[in-house]
């Protein structure tokens, strides 16, 4: 092979490597954007009423007291 053909083959190989890397980077960006969007959905969680929080608190305190007795 002459130098021109070898150079062309090397360029084509490098082009395919760079194209693959670019596709991987684009995939990562897409995954990141999906993650950001899913985090936005999580902020709208249901809030517990004061009575429910109190009941949960009392139940946990009872579990702690029970474990301390042992």
C-alpha cells in the first residue's frame, strides 16, 4: 500500500472511534437528563399530617423502649 491509502485507512479508523465515543457521550447526556426529570417528580411527595407523624413517632419511641429493656 502506498502512504495515501494507509493515511486514509488510519483516518477512517479514527473517525469511527470518535463517532463511537460521541454516541456514548450523547447516551450519557440523555441518561442524565432523564435522571434530572425524574428528580423533579420526586419533589411533589405527599405530606403526612401532624397526627400521622405523631403516631409514627410514638410507635418508634415504643420500639426503642422495647429494645432498651432487652
